[in-house]
C-alpha cells in the first residue's frame, strides 16, 4: 500500500459506527444498534480511497442488506487493493444491557494477506503480549492449561497464582475454566468482547491480563491477529467447529481442522492497520459520551509496520438532519 497511514482513515469508520451504536446503550436491543453501526460503517467505508473488499464479515442474526458480508466491495474503487475484516459492534449484548466493553473494530491489509475461511465460524485462540511471546509454542493448544500457565509464569517472572486469564463466559469453556482455576491462576470472565480481550492480553499497557484463552469467532480472531502483530505480541489459533454442520463445511472446503496458525499465518506481511473505538466504557477504551449536539469518542489506532500505537480522543458535531461531522482529534 502507499505510504499514507490508512489507520487514520479507518478510525473515522469505527468512530462513525460507535456513535451510531452508542445511542442504543441499555435499551435491551442487540439487533438495531448493530444494524445502525453497520450502516454507518458501510457509508464511511465507501469514502476510503482504496479498492476494498470485505473478506470476513458478520455471522449474525441481522439478515438484511445492511450487513457487511464476505466479498462485499467497499471504498471508492481507486487506490490500493485492500482486504478488510470488520465488526461494527464487538459485544453487542454488552451494549444492549449497558455493560462495559463494547467496541467497534476494523482491520486492513493488502489484498490476499488475510486468512479468510469463508465457511468456518469458530477458532481456538491463545494471545499474549510481547513479554510472553517467547513462551508460546504450538504445543500449548493441546497441552493441559496448567502446562501453558507454567510457561507463562516462568517467562513473566510471576507465580501461576498471580496470572489473570481472559476467557469468554460460555458453556463450551467450562472445562477450560476449571483447569485454569485448578492450576491456581485467576480468571477474568466476560460475556462478550473477544477482540477487547485480545487487546488486553496483547498490550503491555494493560498488565492486569496475562493471556486470552478461549474459542471465539474467526473474524474477531483475524482482527485480533492484526492488533497482536502491531503490538508485538504472539497468538496461536486453530479451527474449532462447534456443530456437525460446521465440521461438514470444513471438510467440504478442504480446510485442515488440526492446523495450528500463528498471528503471521492469520495475517501476513507488515502493512497492517487496526482501529477500535469504544462504544461503552471499558477496560481498553472509554465509550461514546454524548453532550447535546456533540459526541466524544476514544479510539486506538495501530500500524504494524512502524509499531505505532495512537490513542485518539475526538469531538464530533452531531446534526440531527445529517451525518455526524468530524471536528478534530487529540492524539497521544
């Protein structure tokens, strides 16, 4: 891609999606805010000066033309050929219930850089920060949790009991959670927010989480891989079908269910970009705050090639009869 920082274009997209979704916080509806965020994201995506393509979209109940689906063309059509993976609201049920941690996220890379199995839905994931990257080996995905936690504790110079592991609170993780607790480590359970969990695990600025271990969506996994690459952390992933239909689809598509993938396998090269904007207040980002005709957003923008990490606070002028207008950014 050209030398411009595409991440500064992507943040306008996640900002727009977050602003559209945030108005619905606490209303108990997970579908409408997801649809509104998707509409806002698509509108802003189509202003990008790229020949863009969605390679991983939404596996959700929102069955309408507003969805961003695999293969959708986005951007102006002029410029670099770019692949994108999107999640307009990661943690939409958190948003519906007014709970912390919902974010809007997007990642971009040159055409053909992203692993994008169209029929697969779920994958097993292990994410750590750069200080623990040397401890992560493929055997971690097959070994008992205690073995992996021992490796992490040794490289981080901690006792196992001092480790905190992020896990999605799902019935499928019951045995994993029991293993982690039996080993003596602590567990941070969250109902949703797989990408936010990966950010917590991969960022050395959030020392309260030492690793993410769970099974979550593949789009979220590829987005997380872009962030992990930019932050210098490490990630392992493997397909983890959760139904007989998904297993059958994998066999039909020729995908190897046993293959263990690194972050570089999930997204190759270094010309990678990631943007996330908070929708509700959370441990990674503050949510959207509205003040009459203005809204404040808090975003994270990552660029893998330069390992640049930007946190962006923005103020937006909201016109009830028009789209939100970007006013400016403060970065640090």
